[in-house]
C-alpha cells in the first residue's frame, strides 16, 4: 500500500502540488486524470521519490519512505517517450533490472521469456529497439517494468505516442498483465475516455489539486465538483447558469427544468453530459429545447451536434447519422433526471 | 485553390526499388476535388505522411505525376506550389510576435504592406488571437502555437491547399474539440481544399467530407463516415474504424447459411459467395443487441465506459464485442440478436457487394 | 532509519583541496604581492594600492591593453561569422559528415606552441612555403620587421587554429533544429536569408553565446603564439598583456607591478565576459 499524507510540492513559490492525501491499495489500478500541467507528472515523481515533497510524508507498506532515494525503493516507471537502451537487444533490455539485482541466469531467462510472451515480443527478442515499431518499443519498456516485479509501477501517459488503434489494444492488455503481479499501478493520462476504459480508481487533477478520488465510474457519474465533472468529460461538459425559484430552474437560454424541492432558491450552475441530450424524448422527465446548429460532426455511428446555448458552446452526442446544416433549427431534449446541479462556487449538490 | 490530381504515384525511399515491398507508396491514383476536406487515415507506416509530403513537395515521388488543376507540378518546389502545411508539433518563429509570424509568408512573397496588414488582422480574428497580436510567440502554449501555424496557412489568399500532418497530437482533449470544430467551420466559410493526415478515426471522420483509409502503402477505401462505418470495403477498414472495431467472424458456408460452430446465421440475400475463398462475416458491436433473444453467448466481462457499456462475449468460442446502453442489464442467460440488414460478408478480407 | 546524511560531502573534499592548491592559493599569493613592495633580500613593505595606480597610469599597460582589445575584436569579428558560415555549409548526412568533422577537429588537436612553430616556419620568406610563395609573387612579406605583417600572421594563425571550435559548436546547434522548421520555412516561402535569420540564428543563440565567450577569453589571454612567432615584436607591435606580464615578472623581476597587472587583467576578462553574457542572453525569458 502506498500512502501520501498531506504531501505538497512548492517550487519557487509556485504550488506544483497542493497538500494531497491519497492511499493506493496493493494490486490496484489508479488513474491520474487531468490536462497537461495539472500536476500528474509532479505527483508521479513524488510517489517515486524522484522529488522530495516540500511538506508531508510518503508511506509504503507502513514505512516512511519520504526522501528515501528512488534507487533504494522498488519502483518501475514507463514514460511517454519510448525509453530503452538502444545498443542492447530487446532481451537484454528486458533483463536489465534483473541483471542489476544479480538474479541467477536461468531465472532471468525464464522471467524475460514469460514477460516477452505476455507482451507479444517473443519474435523480436534478438533485435535492438530502434529497429522496432513504436508499439513494440513501448512494449519493451513495459516488459522491463513488468519483470522488475516492482511494488509500484508508474506509467506517465505511456500510450500517448502510439496510434489510436494500437492504444486501444495495449490499453486493454495493460491492466490484465499487471493485475497478476500484485503491484500498485498508477497511470497518468489526459484523456477521460482512456480513464473509463482502464477502470480501477481515478484521481482527477486540476492545477495541482486532486479534486476527487474514487472508483473510476463513480467519479465519472457523481463528480463532487464542477471542475471534476469538466475534467472528466469527453466531449466537453455542457454547462449553463440557472436560477431556482419554486419548483423549477430558469436557464439562461430561456428554458425551465424541474428542480429538486430540497434546494434553496437562488443561483446554480447546471451540467449536462453531451449524451444526455437527444433528438427524441428519453423519458417523462425530458425537456424540449430548440437549438440553432453551429456545426455537425459525424463518426459514422454517432453524431456530434454543436450549438450555442445560453452564451456558451454546447454539444450533443447522439447515436446514428444526423447531418444538420449550420443554422438549422433542431428540437432536442434534455434528460432532466440526469442533469448535474452545482452551487455557483462549483460544489456538486445531489440532484 | 486547386484540384489536386495524383497520377499513378509510387514512392520508394531506398534506391532502385524492385519488388512491391520496396515501395512505401504502392500506387496512388486519385483526384482531390477543389474545395473539399479530405482525411488520410491509417496506422503509422501506412504511407499517409509520405503522400502528404509528396503533395506539398517536400518529397519528390519516385514515379508518377502530380497535377494542380491542369499544371504538372511534379518538379516544382514547395514554394512554387503555394501550399500550406501544419505539422504535428507547432512550428512558430520564436523571435517574432504573433502578428509577425502571420505576416511572414506574405512578406516573403513581397505582398504590399497595406494588404499584409489587413490579411493579418483578418486571420487574427479567424483564429481568435487578436488580443495577443503583439506578444512574442515563444511564450504561448501548445494550442495557441498550433493556431499560429494554421494561421500562416490561412493568411495567403491564393493558397492551393492546406495540408495537416496530425495537427492535434500535442493538444489536450478539451482543446481538441474546440480546434477541430473551428477548423471545420473555417473550411465551410472559406472553402480551402484541405487534406488532413491522422491515425485518429474520430478526427478523420468528423473533419473530412471524404476519408481515405490507407494500409500498407495503398488506399483501401474512400468514403464518407457513414459509408466507412456501414460498408467497410475490407476487414481492415472494419477493424480500424469504430471503437471497438467490427467483429470479424470466420464462417463455413452451407447454402444460404453461415455456420459458426453449432450456430447458423442466414446470409444476406443478393450476395453471391465465391468458391474457394475464406469467408468472414463482419458485424459492428453497435448492430448487436444483448438480450434474451438470438444466439446464446457467454459473457467474459462488461466494460463500463461511462456513456455506454461494452460487453466482451463469446459466441461458439469466438470473441464478440457488443455495445449496450449506459443502464443496460446483463441477463442471466445472455443471447445476442444480430441486425440482419447490417451483416457484411467478406471473401479473402474484401467485402462482397450485394446486388439488390 | 535515518533517510538523509551528509557523508556524501566528503566525496567532494579531494576536488576542493585540488582547487584550493591550484587556484585559490596561487591567487592569494598574487594578491599578496600586489599590495607589497620589495627590494630583494626577502623583505616586504606594505604598498597599498600603489601598484594598481601605477599600472593603470602606465602607458605600457594601456597600449598593451588596447592591442589586446583590438586583437580580440578582430578575432571575434572573423571567427564567429566564418564559423557559422562553415557550419551552415557542412553536409547534414552521408559520408561527408565524419570527414568534415575529422578535418575540423584536426587544428584543435595541435598543441599551441606547435601551431606557433608551424606558422613561424610556414611564414618565413626564405624557407617557408607561404612566405616564399608570397615573395615570389612580388609581395614584400616579412612578419619579423613589418608590424602589419606580424599582426596579419597572428590573426590568420588564430583563425586557422580556432575557427573549427566555433564550427563544431554551431554544427551541433544546427543539428538540433527539427526538420519541421525547415519544411515550414519552405512552405512559407522563406528565402535562405530569412531561414537563417528567423530559424537558425535564434536556435543558435545559446551556442553562439558560448562560442563568443570562449573565443573572447582565449584570444584575450593569447600568449604562446606571439611568444613563439614574433616574440612580441617588431618593437612592441605584438606585445600583448600576457607577454608584457611575463616580461615584467621574470625579466624585470617587478613582482608587485606584475601581480597588480595580472589582477587587473583578470578583472577585465571577467568584466567583459559578463557584459557579453548579459547582452547576449537578455532576450531570453
């Protein structure tokens, strides 16, 4: 188990990581989700011990490891860039942590071959990394992290430099491969979709703050702040200012939605996920609205319809192909039961 | 602006290519229509960037001719072709301001200062950087820099085409949405011929009027998003487009039925099955319905991806991905129903057209 | 468990001692001499800033200093642009790259006094190839008697010896510019000059700062070559500060004056280098 207790990192007066407490269970998969410069890499480096926190402590299996050199801890790290030893064969690359640990030759051979098998590198063991494709190079780096048998495996956007389809495949394999090792896996990414596909737990980051941490799907469905909801939405979350009076929200776009009785009258911010808008009424709570289309994007199976609403840009994600021309007036429905309600300062309120 | 015609273009990076495998581009013959938006979509190494560089003149093709309208430009330099290109990593001139960056292509072409001024002001407006016109470019973030790269292409009134080489790679997901739809709006407003290279299907399908799927140095299929999704010409297109990709099931043919183990699926009418070829059925996860009717399956696991669920199942031992709604239940005795009209039949990986 | 200790500092102790003995202690000796006077027999008297005042007012010092500044100015004006130009012309790939790099490194591998000797012989108008050739072409070339010829010889020699350093630095700097920049420039229709001015030069600014500093410091301290080739002459035409300093200390045994002069010399180098550095890096964020 890895625990961060009030860990903070301040460099030259700038807060890279605000005081953060997290505890990651052995054998768990944890995603750090946030845009670039939100602090994902800083947090990974603090976990690894590559950086010393300005305040707070890092605990590993009940031992304080704050400030302990990264070399004295059993950690593996994989980066966005494919980092391998260019002059060594794939076999030697994978074997390198075992050689450093003075593992017997027979065991090295066995471990390297089984890791290579898992990551489908067996045919390339005698080649050098630079003669391989990007995907194979990154598999080599992953295999090296795997054989090390590290208690903590840190992956910093490991698939960002790979092709879309390759990413899809490796993303599916990765959790399975590391699941058996019992290591704590920490995976940093900028992409909400990637977090959802990986599952496990997710910590959302925003400007050096961990805004929420919990099972990935829970964080996605029940974000505790507007910031989290926005960070964890792809396509982007639709938001609008609303004013509650009596039993309804009055929206900036001149629409009203049923409001929960428990809320006090006053200003709120509403969040609507793009797939909770649709062209036909989803259920009884659906509210119609008219949108003037800005642009439509079609993927073949789904359509993204962009339209301005209440002074911001909204997008609807709807199944099927719907080609609207810019300027078309389209009737859509908001699934009022799934609207997220936030206070004006961005705190989620049970809707 | 111009139509761009590729006339039997082949390209090899090594000298004296002999076999087909020596070519990075194995023969491309296509005309890009004036004012349309195209995407070249494919995995790395498929030749899409080579093709783009041939169009822009950064690479001279080993064989074949390139025409802009009626002019043979095969031997013209990039500069003479009047092409704009936006690269994967934003290229800005660090020592210049944002406005000077935009003026640079015009100044190089000795346009009158008064005209430069109006063009630059227009483009600043288009890309939304008017407020930063006099800031040094080096201090900007990745998406602003990429807007400048794009702006340098838009600023030339006479530009023949704007080429994009994976321009959104270094942009954060949220900004990708913004830039992508802005790009599409710019295309609609100004009607430049645009060619966009990417490995990301969403970018390709949403941006382009016509997507060209490339594989191993060849164009496998050209079509709009709907065609590529519903009628992939090759199992590769079926796999590459869609997430997850199309389910491809090898079958035995028995009259008008396709056999998968103990199960039989009726073949679509109007498809003639050729003898002696390996036959596969292609079915999209979106065209499968999980429920109590249809063929019996076993469920391996269910992936909750937020707005929907992906059910990983097996039909007679073959892997099958099924798309299910956000709040779908998984029945205890799961079956899958196939949308019969959406089944594609493939012989040796190529789609069999149905005569109707 | 104590996660942190300071024992690692002992590892740098040998280096600190070495620096102390090789740099700090001799420097302190110089400082010591510069504020005292002696009449031999190992007796020293406190002289205060007298030596510094005298040195700064001596015509001999000022003219040597001017010679140094002119020499360094010419060296920078020739070697830096020439180095950049050669680096730009060098091949980017293929068999030419290693050949050029080896050729460029050759002059740098030759010891200073050998370079001096080579050119001393090379330039002689009786037996030297260069001197002989010039003479047969009708030039009355003689670096021993003509001050201008002596200067030209020293400058050409230094350019021959050290331009490679600038070339190699710039070549490394140019190699680090991504291809996309050149491609974008082509597409923007940039001329060769514009490409240099807006892509290559900005990306070279860091290595150029280093090249200018190295070449300034080195040329300002030039000693061996004029010592070997011209011996400071004809007359005092090539008597640079370093040469004058040695004369004063070893031949005239004026320890106080020499010590004061070397400290002033040192401070000038420090000051000018600082000015260069500040000016050349002022645009960086």
